[in-house]
C-alpha cells in the first residue's frame, strides 16, 4: 500500500484530510512538526514513505537522499524554500505547493499589522499591562503610501484592502507587465518605492536573488517615519541592519510576522528594540486557510501520485543536468503569499 507521511501540525488522524487520503487507498501516518525536529527523526519518519504532506519541514538534500521510496512532497502553503527542490528533482521527487491558498488571510493580516503599527496598539496594550495609560498620538492610514515588494497572490489581495483605507499603493516586481492586473497600482523600481513609501510590506519569495534584499542601503533610503512590514520570509530582511536602523532612528519601526530563525532565538538582534514588534508567523493561520490548505494539499498529493500534479514547482528540473537544475531553481518562483 502507498504510504503517506503528514507532518503539518494542524492535520490530525481521522480528520477530513485523513479520511480523504484513506478513501483514495493510501495509508497515512501523522508525525506533526512542532518547533524544531532533528534531521535523523525526519529521516526515520520518511522510512518506507511514498509521499509527504508537510508544512515547513526542512527537506534538505541530505534528508531526500535517504528517502529512496519518496516520490511526492506537497507543501501545505505557498513558500517552499524549506525544500531543496533541485535535489528533489534529482531523486525523482515531485514537489508541489499551493499558490494563493492563504492569500486572503495574509492580506487581512497585513492590514492588521499596518493598523497596529500606525496606532501603536501593541505599545498601548503593553503600557496598560504594566500599569500605565499610554496616550501617544497615532497616525491614520488614509493619505499614506504603501509600497509592496513582490506581486504574488497575497500582495494582489492587499491592494483592494489598502485602497479601501485610502492608501496609495506602489509595487516593485519582476512580474511581466502583461500579468499586472491588481488595478490602481503604480509599478516602480525598488529605490523609488523605498523613497516614497510610508509603509513597506514584503511579499516576495525567498530566493538567492531576494535573500537579504532589504539591507542597510535600502533601509537608509526609507523615510525616517516609515515602517517595514514582513509577512513573507524572514531572510529577505537583514535583521542586524534592521535593528541598527530602528535604533538609529533611520526608520520608525517594523512589524515582523516572520524571522530568519523561528522561533525567535534568545540572542536575536531584533529583541529589545523599541519600535520592532515580532509576531509568531500567523499571517496564513486562519481556520479557513488551514481547512483549504488541507483539502487542496491532499488533492494535490493524490494527483501527483497519479502523475498529474497541478502545482509542481520543480517539474522543469526533471531530466535537466544537475548544475543547470540548481541554477534554474534559484530563479523560478519570485513572488509568494
């Protein structure tokens, strides 16, 4: 019987996803990932497994090389930087994601972070909890400018919400002009976006090109009153540079739903910086988004096992020489939710 490993932590034995997979004739095993997992534990969990439904499980080249039966990996989300897709292709493993599955959740959350930053909501609540009664002035979003780095499904979903709040929206992206359909958005290059924006929101995939793309030079271009928001991937932003910029008053602050290492380490430079608020990677975590991801992830897994994946991110790497595959993998997916 075909065996499926499920590590996404909100999927449980006996739930709708489990019943769907079993009805398709698959044998399921649940090993939910909570926090970090030793690679040897993952290798052991993959022993004898044909397909895996995973969240942010680190499917490295070393792990994939020790899972000889594995044929399919489906990521129950959008970003797939935790999976070595080129190595997967070399081992004959199809890797799929679920593009746009949590776009609405991420878009709403992004506006929540903008509002919280503009009105100092976290600082106010902390002050009251500490026995005070903070009364600092906030700022209205109406009339301000929002810059979006990236033009994936989540960024596109942010646009109508931002416009409803009266924000002017700028965007920088490598998406071709023929595919730019989000309505009243002005497309500019990154330096101009940084110069003009009151809020900069990151929505780009993590690739070799985008890793650390927001660094000291970019932060210095931003307004001193500007706020950086990141709901994409932590490593897009250089964290030490961000901490230094906020401490120096080069920008007003940051609202980060993602960080380079999660959970946030005790020695992170982001800790203890007034103006930086770190959240626990919640942007896509709604009941609706999780339910959709479970259903769509299971359907994609069944389709991929049948040789008909709909959202394979490494199909172009099969039967390609290793050096070419590795180069291509770096430039394939530029935007994410």
